[in-house]
């Protein structure tokens, strides 16, 4: 049975556009606020939600997400908050996945983690630091579940490896646009398109580009060649700068709407 | 000599696994660099030119082989056992860290990279890295937790004098763990030009294997020095364990000598029962941190728990995966030593032998007092005196209430 995430990419393909995926760590800045933010993102036009599991040592994240994760952890966010927010996001109508470093998943028990994702109606899990060499157990445990395993590939991933990693992905392939950590950049690296073109040689799975996308113009540009556009730090920064009052949430919705327009007008 | 071969076969595959431990848990962006490093390490191991260049540096720059000192007056407090100190404190830059740094600096040149980054806790690895960078004409950036830059201010100045840039890390707990996170972020971003000169036997493959291979010269030398001096193998080999590089360096050549006990001493801080410690194997559980699976101090959600120790160099919530494995199969034992026990041994070595050890090393010396009394006067204990204590004078003076 296809996951809601897979169905989304069928739909956006038929509409000749890219999907917009928004990221937020669970429990940021509080669990209650996180729910309102996710709703505003979806209300504005975000197609799918990526719930981050806030982790103490996020080596792939830049300053914005690091600070958000620290805040969420100090507010007590853990597995329970991740699954709760996931459930809420799904019931609000968006296909949703969880992004988690491997340590929290392993500590929770990876098989149990996958079951909990499934039970919450989640479509899959993005594992940014689980290398393909360490993923056998995870693949076996999730083989008979209707959840997508999503791995990240990078501009430095050589062709042989690209073929191996992407063959293990379902739902979408997470293409890191640049060599670096998460966070807004003034422009999207040319490496993003080169990477997407290389992936197409090996895989028909949809490709979503993340890292460094924060504006409508950038979303438009990426939507020209990718199937999905992932935006995280830009949403979090709005909350860090404006709080979660009416004006903060309004700005979240506005950014989502503007990015949604971008992913519809790229082609 | 069987124990002198490079690889003992403990790591089961090219992926750097030690039983269930080790491996690679890193962003995909780093894989190409780790593969490149792994290939460079393997080819260097069998390249006589590389090996002779490294040996020459050891001889003419570091001052190897380091000597063995018998600590007779200290031994009187350790049940009368014979105590032999492997004097890594006499190396250039003052600790065992230089052994690994020179090896990796040569590999950096071999890979054609011009910039090195390093993390440091006590500052010893940072100083050694800055030293090698100066020697080889490499750019050097050292990440150091802000809290550590304060308690190890002397080493910060040393690194700057050597031409390195020291970046104080203000994220998280502001200690070694966070310095490693920042170094990894730098590496992900600048991997084309930069080598991450990791200072211990943790991190993703090939670091645990490679750093061990560069540190095992300690054990190789010590094994033959003890044999020459006493005519037999030691009964026990002792070392302090933070990440575990000095310990694996002296343990590794003895692994096949089944009669030799290998005992690592972790930082017990204020005591295991207080929760304020850095005794990862004694007080942690298996998990994933900084790219490797090993024992980790973590909470129920897999979040890393802050470690505590009077010694900045042992103040780390992880430990090398090979130690985790040696512990689980029972080949090595790991015990906690509290701050107070370590400082007692620190003071004792100063006053009985005229040697000021690093506070890290003092944990192994405290262990020697314990093990010596357990094994009795016929026992021979080999201890890795991994570093000298000049950098710790301020901390020690505060601890003992000496006016400065």
C-alpha cells in the first residue's frame, strides 16, 4: 500500500509541480506552540511535514536548528512529543515523516520506533546519520511496514554509492544541496542541480532538495528540477525572531504561502 | 613477534566494527572523505617510505623511544608491587598525543590537503596539532569548549603561539563533546581542503583503528622495555581512559598476551553514585555518539548527558569502540577513579618521584595504588604515564588550596 507521502508525489507530479516540505522540531519552542506552527505551515500551503526529533548533538545542523533543538530538549521534548506532533500533523491533513539522528532511535529501540511511527500514521523516517552500511537491521525491521526509509545523499556521494543508497530509499530521496550544515543561504548551490541530475541516472524515486532553501525565488529555482523542496531553518527563524503570538504564526503562514507559490511556478 | 603485527583482527571488517561497536554514523557528505582517509591509512601502513619518515620524526622530533622509569618510592604505597612508568610525558609537547598527530599530519600531506582542524579538551591534542601544523606548514584551527578554554588557558596561549586559530565553542555544555560537534560541522563544510585530525580512538571509521595504529608504538616499545628490564611480561598494564587513545596504545600490543591484565581507569568525578562523572563504560550504556557505536553517557531518550571530571582531558561522555568491545569480551577491565582519588595520587607522585603528572594520568596512578595492593609485592605493573602536569598547575593549586 502506498504511503500518504508516496501519494503526494504522484499528485504533485500530475500537477507538474514540486512538493513543499516544511521542517519543525517537536517541542519547539513548546509542544503546544509546535502544534500551532505546524497548522500554520499546512494552512499556508506546505504539502508535507517533517517532524524533527530534537537531539543533543546535531552535527548536520547549523546554528538555527541547534538552538531550536536545545530549547525543545530543555522543555522536555522526547519520543512522546515527536509521535504526538506527528499524529496531529497527519490528522490535520499533511503526509508527515520524522527526521531523527540515529542515537534517539536506537535508544528507543528501532523496531519499536518504526511501529510507533506507523501507529501515529506517519509515512516514514529520515535518518541523516545512518549510513547505508549500518542500516541492515533497520531495513529488516521495517521491511514489512508501510513506512518509507529516507536517506540523505550529498554532492560528494560518488556514483557507485549513489546507486546503492538511492536503491534503499522510498518516498523520496533527500538530496543535500551543498556540502555543509542546515541553514538559510543567499543562493542555492549549483551542486544541487548537478546532484539531482546524477541521481536521476540511478533512480525513479522522487527527489527532494534540502539545505539552504528559504525564499520563494529559491523554491522556484529548485522546483525546476527537483520533485520536492525542503525548508526548515527559515520557519524556525521566524519563531525565534517573532515569537509564537499572532504575528509570528501569521508570518509562518505567509512564508508557507509564498514558498507554495514558488514550487508551483518553477516549471 | 605475534603482538607486533599491525592488525590483530579484532575489527571484523573494513567498516571498522569491533563486535557490535564502531562503524560509521555520520552525514553522507563525510563518507567520501572517510573513504579517502581509510585508503590513505591502509596504503601508508605498507609504505616503507611513510613508515621511515614517521620513525625519523619520532626519533628526532618527539624524542622516542620514551623511557621506562621504575617508581620505587611511589610503589611503597602500592602494596610494594614493582611500578614501571612509560614516560609519554617526556615526549615533545608533553603527552602521547603527538604520536597520533604526526602520523595524521603525514597522511594530510599524502592526501594533498592544506588545512587541519582539531578538537581539544585539556588542550594537549590541540597543542600537538598546532605543533605539527607549524612543522608541516599547514593551516590549523582548533575547536575548544569555552569552559575548557578557561580551565586550560595556558594551552590556549601555547596553541596561539604556535600559529593556530583557537575557536571557543559556546554551544551545548561548552566542553569537548561540543568541540567535536563543531569540528564535524566545519569538516562537512570544508572537506575538500581540510583534514579532521581527530585526537582519540573514537569517531567514525577509520579513526578508532587509525589512531590506535599510530598510538600502539607506546605498547610496542614498553613491552620490549619491560621484558628487557624484568625478564618477563608485566602482570597488569594500566592507563587512564577518556576517549581511550593512550590506553589502547599501550594495551593493544599485549592483547594476545593472555596472562597480562589490561585495566583502564575512567574519570569517576564526584563518584558514580552522584551522577557527576565521565566513567562511560562503568556508568553508561551502549549507544551512538560522534559517528560511532560504543558506550555513551545518555538519558532515556538517547540524549547525551553532560560528563563531569576534574580532568578536562577525560571529561567526555563517550569512549572508543574498541574499549567497549574489550570490556564486553572480558579482555580488559574498566574501573572508575574519583577526582579525590586522582588528586591524591597526583600529589603522591609529585612528592615520591619528582614527577608532576597530568591530572588525566593521575587517574591511572590512583588505579595503580588500588591494583598494587590487590596483586601484592611480586606483581609488576606497567603504567602509561601519558602526560605531564604543567598545564594542570593552576587546577592543582586551587584543589590543594595553594596561594598562586
